[in-house]
C-alpha cells in the first residue's frame, strides 16, 4: 500500500479509536434487504477517484471491470479512451492498452504517482511529494516539472489532472489548482481552494463545458469564465451530473447545489457516514458505513434504504451498476 494511503489509514484509526461514543446512522424505515449478493475469491485492495484494483483486475467508472490487465504489484490510477494508467509503490508507471493488455509506455518517476491523465502524447501527473510533471511520451521527454510544498498525508481519492482546450489543470496535494498553458508550458494561474494542515489535497476535479468544479475535503469551488464561486462544508464525496452538484457531507447531509453553488435542496441522513457514492439511471446511491444502501432521485426524493448484510468495513466502489465491497458483489436495484 502506498505511503500516503497508510498515513491516512493510521490517522483515521487513531481518531476513530478515541470516539467510542460516537452516534451512528439509524434509518427510521428500511425498505428491504439487498439481494443479488455474490462473492469472489479476491477483494478490493486499493480505491482511487476513478476506479479500484482487485488482484490483477481493474474496476473503472467508465469501463466497469477489466480482467487480467495489471502487472503484479501495480495499482490503477486513471484511464483514457483506449488505455489504463497504472503505477506501483516504487514510482514506476505504465500505460497499458485495454485491447491487447500490453504496455504502450513505461517510465520510472522515482516516487509513487498519485494521479495522472493522458491526452494525445502528453501525460500530466502528480507525484507523492507534491511535484507536478508534464511528460511527452511521444518524444520520451519531460516538458515541465515543479516541486510544490510537501504534505504529510493525503486522501486516497486524489483528483486527476484535466486537459481543457489549450489548458492543463493540475490538482495539487496542498489544496490548489495550477492552470497551465499546454502549448507554452507555463503556469498561468494558481488557485487556492483551501489550506487545511492535513488531507487538504484536491479530491474532485471535473469540467462540464466551460465550467470547472473542484473540491477538497473542506471546500467546493466553481470556476466559470466570469466568476469564481465557493461553498464551505465538511465533504465526504461529490457528484457533478449535468448542471447539478451533489455534496455528500460528513454530518450525513446530501446537499444539491447549482453551478453557482446555491442550495437547491438538502436531505439529512443523521450521522450517516457515506463511504461510496454514484449516480445511475437518474438515481443517486450512497453506501453508508453501518451497512445501508441509500437510494434517492436527483431531487433528493423517493428515498429508499436497503439493509446490507454487514457493516462496510472493507474498501468499496460502485462501477457499472455493481457495488463492490471487499469480496462481495451487489447488483444495484
């Protein structure tokens, strides 16, 4: 397991160990227990923003499960249309064809790669020491490198860089967005989102049209051509669907925001601890740590709570209509 993930787990264990009296989510009504539960020989052992690793298989939001594609000791980082970006704890990165399962590019960056995105021949990445790199895989040459402020620990759901027309947006591990001119290879703008001492990395970065939405664990930011909007909250996760932003807060609230970060609706699930979220067929799904699957529509109505078999103690991820919890596979209703 990568060092920054270890730091996160250790700190979480320390905090949770001292909170024995913490209140937990208890739904007032349970619609049913989940059905269609299957088991598999191996469970998830690494979860990132866009996917998860199961043995030498990969789960991704876009492609679902891709079997027998990972080299031993590697973990999934991100995907492009026809390739996967994977890395290992020693800093080695590979770009692997989804079709042939053969490596298209291999490079040792010396430190673990936290996040990366491939666009044409340009590979934008963030290393575990908060260094940003732009690498030209066609010319096999580094085009840009900048070492930023080092961080102690980060959230494993680190956002990946985004290519936007002639710009590249790097999400840093210290809560900033560095916006680079792709052609000139110079940083045009440095946008600070938040400045917390721990777990302040950018955990969400997505573009829709000319609107950019990003978040750390304490603040959401929306950048438009004319204005920047911010919203402060204790954030567990985020979904950006169409023109709607759904914030899953640490106090159990689900907050529906517009693209100016004005509140549209809010639904409270008191003390709920969301460990995985997804949207499918117009419905929002939240996996709650005490062992519940919460389903609602995009107006936060028609809520249904289903009981899972156990508390969610293992890594979980939702891909292509299937909820993966450790070794369990649950088809979403």
